[in-house]
C-alpha cells in the first residue's frame, strides 16, 4: 500500500492504464473496485459493485465507507494479486460470506465455512420469536431448549447470549458443522451454556434425561424440495451443503420427522418453532391436523408476507384430559 501520491514502495508510478481491469500492477482503490466490479458483473453477479466494495473493505480491514473515500490510495502489486484471488473466488459464484469467512446475524459476527449454511435474515425472526418464551419468567426459572440442525450455531448461540435462563442442546448431523458452531460459541462467549451433539435429530439427546423435559424446540431444517435444488442460484446450489438444503420430495421430510418425534421430548405446553419454505404452511397445517398433538398453531409471516415460521404448543390428549 502507498499513499495518495501514487508512489509504490519501489518508487514506481502507479499504473494509469485501463482502470477497468484487475491486473498485476499497482492500482488505486478506485481502479481496483472498478476492475473487481467488472469481473463480478461478467460472472453474472447482480450485486457486483457492492460485493467488490465489501471484499476490498474486508481485505484492507477497514469500513466500507472508508474505502469509498480513499479512492486515490494505491495498492501494491502484491496486494492487488492477493485481492484478485478473492475476487476470482467470488467470481466462481462462491457465496460472498464464504469468501469473507464470516457473516452478520443479529448484529454479531459469526464464522461461516462451506460446512455450514450461510444464515439467512428470516432465521433472525425465528430467534426473536423464540426469545418471547423467556419474557416474564422468574429469574430462577430455566428453560431447556433444543436447536435441531444447528449448522453454524447462530440460533443456539444467539439464544444463549440473549438470555441467562436457557439451557441449550444443539444438534447437527454433520460433525464439521458442529466444529464451526462450537468455534462460534467460544468466540462469542456462549460455549458454557450449550451442549453440542452430533447425530440425527433427537437421537443424540437420549441419555440426557430430556424425555418430556424440553420447554422449547427450535429448528431451521433442510426444507428445499429435492426437485427444486437444480434451479437454485449457483451460490446456493453449488456451494452450500446439500444436506443443509435438501428436504426430500416435498421439502417436508425432516419437518415431519421433527413434529412426529417431538412428543417424546417436549413437555406438555412446550413450544416448537420451525422455519418453513415458501408455500409449505398448508402442507404442515394438514399434517398437524392429522396428528392432534399440538394447539395454538400459528404460521408467522416474514417481511415478505410469506408464512415462514411454524409456532405451536405441544398439548397431547392425555394432558388435555387431565386439565
Ligand atoms: C438449513 S441448515 C440450518 C443451519 C442453522 N441452524 C441456520 O439456521 O443457519 C440445516 C442444518 O440441519 C442439519 N441437518 C440436516 N439433517 C439433519 C438431521 N437429520 N439431524 C440433524 N441435523 C441435520 C444440516 O447439517 C444443517 O446444518
């Protein structure tokens, strides 16, 4: 990096040629942004300019606003070369968050790798809804919470940090995902509140004395219908873990399993919150109607008006007859 005079450490003049191409030579911040944007546009990325700015701000370890006001600053040839590698990775349609190695979730920075789904804004709503279960609780009351399919751990970690009253169990079938979740919990200071378990849905919870003892079950399970996977944007289809996306023929395979098995773990009046895909609410409604074990069934809409979150209370007939 050099100052705005255009002098590189070796004293040569900053290149003044075609500023729209990223090449191995000293370049101004403005030229690098233009070159990266052009490369990302050519790769078919709609958010090319914004991505170029975010990548460069991250590369230079400064705020995005700062690079926008430092257009004349010069990057050395070596810096341009290293930055070009990141742009090329994004140009393969690798998600921006994997290139950065992190993402924001509820105003916290979480590590993400290709072993985990990139957390989506809709899931923030699920966490905010889950936190309502803690409102008005006496300070000494603890709630046992399970997060099924924890991925990067954003749900479990966010809940652990937002309330002192949660005792959390976070499960994922993929041990590599659990490593990311654990690292996030440690980095954010929540590791002592969460038990991380590898395995299939409820199976690894056996032996923890949780039968009929869980107050709240949360899940953002794989829910994309298998037949829709091929039509997803390349970032999702080619880079995110298939087992984090593929929900079987109608997308509901894992969701039905969670609802059918929840009875073993949830307390009567325990709550379940599950993120759903577009258009799945009617099918879930139908499934629940044939089971009769849940009441207070709500389908909460996301900011686009899509019924996104199933919220229901476990209330089996045996408990209803007793009350
Ligand atoms: C859609 S991702 C959600 C990740 C994270 N909770 C989030 O909201 O960003 C689904 C996660 O469920 C995990 N998963 C898929 N099938 C599972 C199963 N049968 N048992 C446990 N975890 C499973 C995947 O490995 C993946 O991490």
